[in-house]
C-alpha cells in the first residue's frame, strides 16, 4: 500500500482530500486514532520514576513500551509518538528493528552498528557486540535522541543498546512485556476505536459506501476486531470491487467461520480472491530476503518478466498486501504480520523442490545484477563492456551512478540474501558466487575502507561455507581477508591467529600464493605486536619460498620487510645487509622508485648505526634515483635527511641549501616524517638524526 506506515499493520493512511480510485491505495499518510494511548505515553515520559522518587538521578534513558500483536498498529504508534516528541530531542530519531521477518532475533552487534551508522559514526569491522554497544552508549551520552526499537524479542535486546543518559528516550515495540527492564509500564494495544476504524475503511472505499450502510460498516469493524492490518486488507478488497457493498464483505467473512484470528480470516479471503498466478507470486514473496521485494526479486521468484512482476507488486500494494517503501527505486516490504501466513501457504501449496528452485532463480538473478553493477564501473575494460552487452536489457544499468544507487537501496536485502543462502546449506555454489559478486560490487562502488564492516560479515559467511564444504583454498582466502581487517582495526592478536590458520589451510590446499601471503602476514602481525625476532623469522621463511619459486619482485619487497624487523630490533648490521639485497633486487627488476626508497632506508639505518658519512653518500645516491623516478615527495624527504646529516657533520650552510631545496619542491615545510606510508607499507618512516639523538 503506497506510503502506508512501514509497519506490521499500521494506522497511517491517506490524507488527500480526494478519494483514491478503485483498486488504488492511499498515497499520503496521516495517523488515525490512538488518542488515549498517545496521551498516556506522553504522560509517562514526564512521570517520576523510581530513581527520582528515591532522590537519585535517573542513570539511564526512560523506556516506553508499546505492546501488541503484529498487525495492531504498534509500529505506527511508536513512529507517531517519536514524531510528536521530536522537538524535545534535537539529535533526532534513530530506528532499528530487533527481529528479522522470519522471527530470528537480530544480533546486538548488528543493531549497534546500524544505530552508530545512523549517527554518522565509524564502526570498526569485526568489532564485537560489547565494543559496539559501548561506543553507542558513549555517543548517546552527549546527545538527546529518541530510539525506536521495533519488534523486540526480549528485554536483553533492548538493554544491550539502552543509553546511559537520562536525556534520551527509548520507545520499544514488543508483543509482550519486557521483564528485566526496571520502571517500564507497557501500553497494551487493542483494536482501533470505531470512528477511527471507519475512517480507515473510508480512505479506501470512499465515504459513501460507509454512510449508506453504517451498521454493516460497524459490523465489519467488529469482524476485523478493530485491527489496523485487517482493516487495511478489508479496505483493499472493497477498493478493488467498487460494485460490492460493505455488507457483501461482512457476509464473506462470516462464511469463513471462526477459524484463526481476524487478520488471518481477512487475509484468507483476500488471498483466495487472487488469480492463481498472482496467488503463487504472493506466496513466494515470503522468501524475499529481509522481507524486501523489488521487481527483479519477484520476477526471479515467480519466473515471469520484470514488467509483469512490477505490475503485480503494485496491485498487491493497492490491496494492502505489501507496503511500498519510499525511495528512488521501486521497493516493497512484506508486512511482518503477513509473513507467517504466507510461509504457511508455501508449506501447504508448494513442493520443497519448487521452493528451492525459486530460491535458486532469485540468487542467480541477484548474482547477475551484481556482476552488471560492477561491470558498469569498468568503463576502460573491453571484457567488461562485452559482458554487459551480452546481458538482457533488464539487467543492465544506464550509468555507474544508477548502479550505485541500486546497490545502496538494495544493500540490506543483498546482505540478508547472503546470510540466508549460507544458512540454507543446499545452494552453497550459488551462495559462494553471490558473496564474491557482492564483495566486488561493494568495493567497486564504495571502496574497501567504506565497505569494510559489511565485507567482514561477508568474509565470515565465506569461511562458514568453506569449512562446511571442506574447501581449504576458499578457507585460506577468507581467513586472510578477515585477518587483514582485524589487523587494520588494531586487533593484532586476532589477526595473528587467523593468519596462522590461513597458513595451515593454504598448505592443505597446496596453494603457494596463500601460503606465502600467510607467512608474510604472520611476520607482520608479530612485528605489530613488538616481537621483532619472530617477525624476522617469519619474513625469512616467506623470503626463502619466494626465492625458491623465482618470484623476484616479491623477494625484493620481503628483503625490505626483513630489514625493517632487524632495524626495530636494533640489529643494524643485518638490516643493512638486507636493505642492500633489496636495492639489488629492485635494480634487477627495473623498479626505480622502489630502488630509491630502499636506498633511503639504507641511509636511515646507517645514520642509526652512527655512520653519518656513509649515510650522506647513500642519501645522495637515493636523491638521484628518486629524481629519475620523478618522486618529488621522496626527493624532498631525502633533502631534509641530507640537511640533518650535514648539520651533524658541521656544515650548516650546505644544510640550509638542502632545506631550501626541499621547500621549493613542495612549496611548504615538510614534517619530519615525509614519506607517504602508502607508498611503501614496509618502510620505516624517515626521521632526522637530530630526532633520534
């Protein structure tokens, strides 16, 4: 239903003065009813809590609980309350859903990450629930905000993200009481009052059909138990049948008997009124990841065209069977209160093989869309353009911006799709393709750093599949990716454990790349932890393998990493030997820039070793190679090194000349550490001799 509350059965409906055409849904929203409940909830905000009565300052945020069955309009009431009090909370309204559409509780880690992202704060990839929860509480301690926590399964979920600041307000939505959270009085929802319920029906049917037979309309409200979700479905049924009277619908519902809830009876009537093809599509929408459907998803599930799927989804929205999600692209949400009913229909009418085939089609379509989403960014790649040209028009994006917009809008559903595919266990090949395509698309559009939190979760899923299917090569790759993200966020101990596990998996798979990469990374983790002896040992092992396989470029780089470990350990003689080997290796490989950086590091170690004359000569040689490499930044840094060395050798005039040359190169004073660490992640920073002294 277009622009209805994204709810399990909301009470927000059209506010337009004109009536919608038959078969169409209201298009603007206005809250109906619940006046008494809103008044009680607002009064509860100001109510003196137990801490206030005992003379203590409230240590945590006030929690308001809206309790009700799915379909009672509880989410819409929470949204309306948050909107009414928003002026008192200038830092805004934060929303999070605590239960998946299939009833699975959302992990606290995911909830905290979602709320931190909404606040515009970074969320380190791989951080645990405790760390993220603490970050969230710290962020909210200096803010006045409203947290709407929808569909809470238990008190622990709410307590884990409950702000410590009394200046925040938490509005929790749940089916029952949240035992364990102190000083919470639930506002329990029943049906809508008759006046509001009739107005809700009138938004679909027009006022005439209500006023000509008010008794029948009131009887219909009673048959629907005043439940907003049931009334919406009833209104959609009547809107699609302008010739039917309200009494006709009441008669049909009475013939359904007393089997099930009021919502189940109205839904059953709406479902059986659908053509068989549409009924099948509606059932299969229960398979949509995160309950989010777009035309491509519906098309793949049902095996129909995208345009036919779009038309059917619009029809469902008009009938109140779906909620249209506001946004730049067509997307719909399956109401949470209908999910179990649809799942029951799938179990009753569709064979397991048919359901699995529908899932496979959906995953295959998603993979192809992700491939297209990535390929559109590779404008200079002929193979990518050929791949795009070979795809159906419906799967192609008109521009990289359109592809990024689709990826952004569909990201929650795509991540949920990956989780569900892995949990299913029967479609692991498709799941692996999906995760690989998702990683590539996100990196292409968002960059590795920006997408790191999501990538961490995907790599964990890849690891689960690799372990389940006993795929050592994929296991090694997943462990390396996870360990890299651990290392980037300062969890060096965790990274070391994963690098070692990746080494074992690489050896099992007889994968020389994974083995060499893991060995080098183990050395890097030890170096980060300050264990330079072990770091040098592992770098030496990795170097031996590279030399045995004739990998000269990697060997030259590893000589530098080994020299760096020796430098940190104070073994300057061994460091110089390895830096000279690195210089020779880069010279043979024709890498002038790397040769210049290796010479600059050699000069630095010579300076540390108390050999300034040698350092001066080496530094001058490095300047010449940096000039040949056209590396202005390195040239300037080396000029400063020369200046410091000349100062120590008693030649201040020459030192001033070199400093002036450095300033002319970059037009401003350089910091003492002037090498860009991204140029060579294995090089120690260039520091002046005076700084070392």
